[in-house]
C-alpha cells in the first residue's frame, strides 16, 4: 500500500509517539494535545489495516507491526534530516574542488588525505579525477594537479615534484627471482601505460641496445597497468610515486637497472585570472610539504589480522 501525501503528517506524529511510547509526552514535543496524537495514530492504523499500538490502562505499547513501521519511519526521518542539513551547510565548513589524474589520486593523494583532514578539520575536499583539462571557471575546480611540462595556456603552474621511471613486477612473476641484468627484463611479458617515455627509452638509458622487444599489453591508465603487474601479467615501467605503495606492500618488486628521470613532472595548477582562496592556498602548501615525504602512508590493520596480541592485552 502506498501512503498518500495527506497521511505523511500522521506518520510523523506516529514516529514521535513510537519513540516516546507515550501519547502525552509526544504531544508535548509536537505542541499538540494527547487527543490529537491519538487521532493521527488511529488514522494511520485505519489506512494500514493494522494495530500499531496496544492500548492499556497505564499507556500504550508498540505492537510487532508498530515496531517495524517505527524503525522504518525513524530511518527515513534521519535521512531527511541529513539531507536538509546538507542543503544549508555549516558556515565554518569550507569546500574546495580539486581535479587530478586517477593514478596520482589512487596511489599518492588519497593515502595522504587523512593527514590533511586531521590538520584542517573544517575543510571539505571535492576530488575529481580526469585526464582532460577541465574548465577552471567559477563553477569548476579551483586547483588541479597535473603531469606534464608545466605549461598550460591560461594556467599558473607550481612545481610539485619530479618523477622517475623504473621497472617493477610481481615477485610471483615467473623469472623475476632470476633476473640479474637489465637486458634479461626483455624476456618477460611487458606492460605499457602509454606514457611519453617507454621501454625503449629505459633500455637505452640502461645501456641495452639492439633488443627485439616483444609486443606489450597496453593500458590507457597507469593504475590499470600497475594492477595488471600486481596480478602477474607482466613487468611495467612505473612512475616512482605511483609504484611506491605497491613496493611498500611487496605486491611489486624493483627490477635490476637504473631509474630514468621522467621528462614530465607533477604541478599544482590554477586559473591565472582567479585569485586563490585561503583554502586553496592552504591545500597547495600542504601538497608541497607532502611531496617531500616519499613514503606512502599505509592504512593501519587490526592486530588480530596481523596475528598480534590486542593492544590492551599486550602487557598482561
């Protein structure tokens, strides 16, 4: 049965009466009479064809059906209150829209965001990931993090961090444990993420020439290439900042050979015509500080998952 809009007031009164399980107390909260509360509840019972309250000399008590409806009504009202609160956010909550590329967001930025949230509890980040250069107008993002040469028309670019390329693979990939020389990597299945520098550039930097490289599996996104390497599909030439969390978790291992300096670097960008807000400036300053720390924060795992004694019993 579908509740008609006219019955919504009765449902609201019922939710309060169910919470108190007392019509008189519900009436005080709603600024009604106990008789009016009783009228609304009886109207709802007639519509639903079920008894919601058991009446007795000492008051009322929810029936099993009444409890089901009360739980559903309380949940619905809680959701409505949350939405209503978001329509009028607190004055001291400061939003900031940021756009970046998916690989950096997934592997570098998001693991660090808890530290930003702890330092700036009133700021709210709206993070957008895209490979396209979005419009930095009044309705768009205020800051972006981009990978390139540092020159974008109409944009001011602040250098964030350089990068370098190195070969990595899953320690379970057949042949990885026997590698001793960069030239041997060419015998592995190779992965590519369509970056401007690829395997031929790296082998040249490693002093390995004249190789007949096998065909590679190609992914349009670095994150997908990294995950493919984790699952043992092949070795990938990875950007250091993207590979770091995988290396720390030993999902990937570094293969023999040099690190090749990347032609591109990471930059924080914003529109030239738009003055930075204090929030955006604070976020950019925080990003620059984080860029000095090469190790990626990893989430804490419960002691029982690690096979350790619980912290509160460690010294028993």
